[in-house]
C-alpha cells in the first residue's frame, strides 16, 4: 500500500493527512465531553449509577459494595511496589485511553495478552502490573493479574528509576503521556497502518524504545516503515490452563464462535454440505468467560475459525482462538488471513482454506471425518507443535529480547534515520 509521503501530489498528501488527523481530534473532543458528563454526575450525586467497579479479590462488586476491598488490595500492591528489588525493572502494561475507557475491558484479546505477559514476567521474578484508570477491571479470565490505578502508577514513576512501560495501543494517551520510554507490542496492524499511524510515528520519534509484533507480517511492516529492529513476540497462551482433557472430548462436536453477521449464513452452508455427505455433526457455539470457552474447546474435536479478518487486503484476525484450539487438542480449520496462516501448516496441524469460501471449509471438514485417523493425526501434530513452540517457556526468550531484560536498556532513544525523518510529514510526527 503506497504511503502518503510517496505520493507526488502535495494536495493529495495534505488530504490524506487531514483524513488521519480529523478522527484524532474527534476522539479528543469525545473525551472532553465524557469527562464533563462524569463531573456533572458526581456533582449531582449520580456517579454511583454510572460507575461500576471491577476488582478481583475473589468477588467483583459495584463501588458502593466493594470500596473497602479495593482500598485494602491497593494498599497491598503499594507495599509490594515500595519494597521492590531495584536491581530488576518493574514492568507496567496498559491500554488506558480515558476514564470512560479505562483499559480493563471484558472479552478483549489484547487485555488477555496483557494478563499473560504480566503472569509470565512474575513467574520469572519480575514485578509487573496492569494499569487501568482506577485500578479496576471487568472479570472474565481464569487468572487476572495485579492491577493498579493510573494515579498510583504516576506516583511509582517518581520513585522508581528502573521501569518498563508497555502498551499495544497508540491511543493509550493517559498512560503514554507519563512514560519517558515505551515498549510497543503491536497486535493489530489494521489500526497501526491506518488511523493510528500518526500517533505511532510520533511515538517512534519521541518515546519508543523497542517494538515487537505478534506476526512476521507486523514485524516486517515496522522494520520497513520505521527502519528499526522489531522483535517477533507471538500471542501468549497460558499453557498451565489451556490443556487437553480427552475425557470431555466429543468425537462429532465441532466448535465455532460468533465472528459477525456472516456467521449464521456460513455455518448453514457448512452444515448443509456436511449433512449431504452423510455426516451428523453437532455444531457448538463457544461464548462467554474464559472458563466456559476452555470447557467448550476441550469438548470439541474440530474448531472452525470463521473470522474473515479486519483488513480488506490481507485479512488480519487474531490467531488466539485457533492457537488455544491447538493447545487443547482441537483441530483448527481457518480462513487464510493474517494470524492463523503463521501458526498453522495446512495439512499438518490444521487446515487453511481461502477467505470467503465456507463451501471449501465444509469440504475440508468432510474430508477430515471421511479420512480414517485424519483428525487424530492433526490433533497429535497440533499438540506437539504447541508444546514445542507456543508455551510460556518457548516465549520467554522473545519477551526478554523485547523488554531488554537480559542487559541494561539504553538510556537515550536512538533517533529515527534521517531518511525516514525527511519523508515523514511534520503534521503526522507532531500529532
């Protein structure tokens, strides 16, 4: 895709620049309106009607019922932070955008990855926390990691010299504004290549210390556009939780998730073709909390990834569900989009079919069930590949490289190359 600085027409470049900047201005105005409305609600005594506190001390409650527990938990975290080992960096991870969008969202793949990253770091003796606006979050994972409030994070930065600040979201302004250096873990090229690009360019110029991408495509994109190294750090799956349970496996059960308006139509096509070939399969929709998804995935023999991706050219859909399917011994069948294509070797540990072709997905499903021992062969290959390449232990070296944990991080940001600086419009790098 040709970028704006390579377009010869100056008017065209200005037009593209405005198209990128206007949504950012609208976002700032939206935050102002939200802040004013929240201030008004406090003034009128209506705040408790709008704000729901999520805190994991075994029970999540609303603010009026759980304030004492939150205060106690935050005090414990403050004590832990105060007595930290200064020889090791303390790592803070956040996607906090505003008070309204505090960064503790439910059913969000990026938030799940943050929790896995913090858990992995803590397993290796590092203090690590997720930063949300008020230190709370919505419960849905099997294992939520420690959270702290943005104000507490600001106080810690005043006393801690050895820190790492990590994000995957260029719009995490409240968090990024107080970070001197940033470690950027890119999980979503669809946004980075489009509406987040001016923010990302500005971060590269002023704050980014190191970057990582969850796929080779994202890694190559960063290196090509910003002339800087980029670590490959694929999705994290907690292999202490995501394990197979053959006592629950139903041979004829096929799992899937709701991936948008096309889901029912695609599933009807797949079901009709399966029936026409004499197969009586149970199609089970997986939804809800992580515990429910895990229970459902363990009971399935095949998992259909109906995600079409967010980008019109290369797709891009999170490879997390098919990766978790592999971890539980469930054979994934996916569309050919960015993400799944980098973890599945078609015909070895799963099957990849062209995008927008549910008929071909159905034929692949029929072939799996019609070929003797084919499901078991792919299942064993998927488990072996996951255990060899996709566990926490397998990811640790990439995490160390990304966060520069093996050696002291450089104190001065390495500037962008002069060539890139010359090419990048001022309006974008100063956004």
